[in-house]
C-alpha cells in the first residue's frame, strides 16, 4: 500500500486517459463500481460528465468515493 498517488488508465467515451489516485481511493472506487454492477470506466465516465470544469477527474473521483461512504 502506498500513500502516494499511482496512475491508473481509464477509457472515457472511447478516449484513453489516466488518473492518479492513492491505493485506498482506487480500491474503494473499484468496489463501488462492482457494487453498482458497472465497469470502472463507465462509473468514471459518469463522474466525468457531472464534474465542473474547475474540478479535475481524480479529485471528482475522490469526492465521489467520500460521498458514497458518508451516505451522501
């Protein structure tokens, strides 16, 4: 386990990209996708579509994970 962010590859609407997330956030994100019966790419695409221009994708994913586990 590392506290430093690690790059993870994603495909959003046919385009490759990557996000740098800490292991705990990446694992939690993957668990959420599994529980929702969607792929990590599909969940990331949904989050990407909802985020504002002032928020990076990695930050949006972290906030999504936080809200999910806080019940929000």
